[in-house]
C-alpha cells in the first residue's frame, strides 16, 4: 500500500555525462505522468513513461531530468584562450596609440563570438539514456520508499478509526432489538391514554408491532457493515494499490449508516449513526491520499 504523495531523487554518471532525476508526486485519481527533459531527448519519453506506469497506478508525477557533461567546468561554455589574449593585447596597443589607458570590459569579449562558445545541447539519445535510466530507477525507488512510509502511517490511523466504526456497529446491533419492545410499550401507553385499554397480546396490537419491527429492522444493514469493515481491514493489510477499493467501500459503509439512520426510530441509535458518519468522513479524507 502506498500514499500518492512523495519525492525521490537519483543521480548517475557515465564516462561523459551525468544525469540528475527528481520526482514529485501528488494526489490524482488516475496516473498522470509529466516529464521535463531536454528537447532533443523527447524520443525517450515514451519508454521512460512505461517504467513509471509499471509501478504507479494513481497520482500526478512530475519528473525533471537534467544532463551535464562531466568534464565541462564552465557548464557548457568554451573559452578560446588565444583569442581572449589577442583581444586584451589589442587594447594595450590601443592604449599606447591613444596615450591613455583603455581597458576591455566583459561586453567586449561577448561581442566576439569566437571567444565564448556555448554548448547548445546536442546530447546523443543513446548516450543520454544510458545514464538517465539508472538515475530514473534510483529516483523511483526513493519515491516509492517515501510513498510507502507515508502509507504505513496512514494505515495505523485508519486501523484505529476502523476500530471505532466496528464499535459503533456493535452498539447499533445491541440496541436494535430493544426498539421493538420500546415501540410496543409506547403504543400500549398511547392506547390507554386514549381510553383503549387493549391487552398486550391483542392481535391488532401485535400486528402493529410486527409491522413496526419489519420497518425498523437493521439486522441486514449491520451484517453488511460488518462485512464491509472486515473487507476494509483486509485491503489495508494488502500490498497492492487499494485506494479505489477503499474509496468504494467508504461509499457502501456510508450508505448502510444512512439506511440505519432513516429506519431506526431511536434517539440513541441516531446519535451513534451521526458519530459513526463523522468518523467515516475522516477515513474518506485519508483514503483520498492512497494509491
């Protein structure tokens, strides 16, 4: 189980090139992979995307890939030292001619393109891929490690909240049988107040109580709740992506609590349902972070 948020960095050096790969991932319902790499290497994107999609099923992942030549101390700028000295010598000669000091400035060196030449890229795709792939694998490994660690923290929190939902379900199941007896007593009391003192075993009274019992029976809902919560625990203990499954279970659990709340004519059960749905909402917020 993994979270959808994380960061990973990887670096690898070959004989000529060094690749730096950084990945950041955030929540997204589907897998959304975005690359930022030199234009001349855009042909590599499709294969690199397959590497990520093999292990990431949800979340937006931004990958930044940079390359530099190992022996380039000036960051891709080449200096023609002879031409630079010639220019400076020309300014000394100019000073002698004019009889006053004339010093070259940075702009003078930049105006002559042969003195400073800039490396415009030109990375060979095969050579670049040889250093990018190991760096990408390392960055992905670090990203997965962070996503897994965060998911472990979420798992502990979800287990604790799940235990509360199980407790609320047990409370509802324990209180449900008393609703019928309570309704029977209320109905008989109202009949007496209306001057209709019927025997508790009167057929009409029993029929009314039976109809009420059928309307307010929540045994099916509590059974399904127990099943959903058990399945929820199983998913939390699994290793694969579980975010979509848990999100679906949250919807089903919410549906059962809603049904119980509408069927149960009992203030205590109603309060328990409200407390359970409040806790369920916190669970749903956490589930949105899982892959």
